[in-house]
């Protein structure tokens, strides 16, 4: 369990450190900065600053509360990279990082870089500092709960590299009525939590290879226009729109759509031909192996 930060005075850096800048921030293509025979610390930080804005790597440095309200309360920070405004990077390794927190006190978990001390760390405090550079990771409420405050770093260079895609699983939710009209009731039955949809243009939903439907269900969704483009449905039929599965005798259909800023699977139930038993059947199915790839 460790964190590492760069680039600071008094440390030795080699060509691999320079390569890490490009490897972490851009995809394949032409390097967006000119090579030099030698670099000082300021040069190296400027390279990062020219490529990326401040924030965290995509889905990186997620905070999780442990022992909320107890004397040994602490917060686990997941693997990821923090990019400071100056170009300094702080990396949390695969083992994560642990920060002690004070129970029953409102505060923040944030990454802090002090130029005067040439030091970076992740800390908890009741107030945000006024010196140095900060990247807020989470807000800690007095009751011990967390609010995710991460802002994912945006590339300043156009890229189609793998770093701009993300694959996540759906999770089942208790059926929630989101709207109703004369003919249909629409219930949210699964969602993909914790993804900032504003960072992506499209999403592809698939039910994976372990499906009991024995067909590859797929839906391609335009997140900008908020509409389904096409789907591969039961029996491998291809159709336009966001409907990807007929579940019960043409009285319940599963669709893909955005609800409350989350990508969700929605059961559309016919008011005329359906009943509560049909909805319960849909709700009791497992959607946790369904995935969404964002790009």
C-alpha cells in the first residue's frame, strides 16, 4: 500500500518516467510534445500539464468509508492517479491507500500538493487548505457517509486511445416506476452506478456469454442524443431503437435508457396485457452479468 508523486526536486527520473506520461494520458499516435535532450523537473510537469487537466484518472481513487462513526474510522482510496493543475501526478498503487478520519465531523478527503515543500499526499481535514494545489476526492458527512466529489481529468489532446473507454457491470435494483402513460408502465430494474455519462458519447450494452437467453443481446446507445440507435434482440433480430428484449409473451419488454443520470435497464409493461406477476418475474432475474462499455 503506497502512493508515489512526481515530479519533484531532489529525485532522479529516467526515460521510463517520461514514457509514463504518454502511457497514462494518451492513446496511440503522434506524441503531443517535442522531445528534448534533457529535462528538468519543471519541464516534466509541464508535459503533463499540456496534456491533461486537473482531476483523477477515469474511475480512479474511489473512496470507501470503513468503520463509520467508530474511533477507528478510516477511508480506503482505490488505485488511480491524481493530476494536479501544475502537472504533478500522485499515483495510488494497486493495494490502495488508507487515511484515518475523525468520526462525527464534516470534512473532506483530498489530494494536496505543496510546491514549497515539494510534497504530495492524500489527507482528511475539516476544512480545505488555502495553500498549494488540491483535488477533492470525497466529502465526509458528519454521519460517516461519503459523497463522491471526484472530477475525472479531461485530456487536452484529441485521442481515440483505449484510455477513453470504460466497461462496467449493471446492478439489480428494486423495480421503480419512472413514468406511466395510457398503455405502458416503465420500471427501472437495473443500473450502472458511479459513471459520469458526460465524459462519454456512446454506450454498448451486452448480456455477455453466460446468458440464459442463449442469444447475444446488445444495444447501442447515443448518450449525447439520449436515444437508442440499434439493438440485437431475441433470436438475433436487429432493430432500431433502444428495445433489446421481449420477455413475456409480448407484454413486457426490456429497454435501455438514461434515468437520473445513470444508464439503466427499464422494463416496459403493457397495462392492458400485463400484471404484477409479470413485473415480479422480470425483477427477479439477474442483470449483474450485463455490461455496458462507455466510449
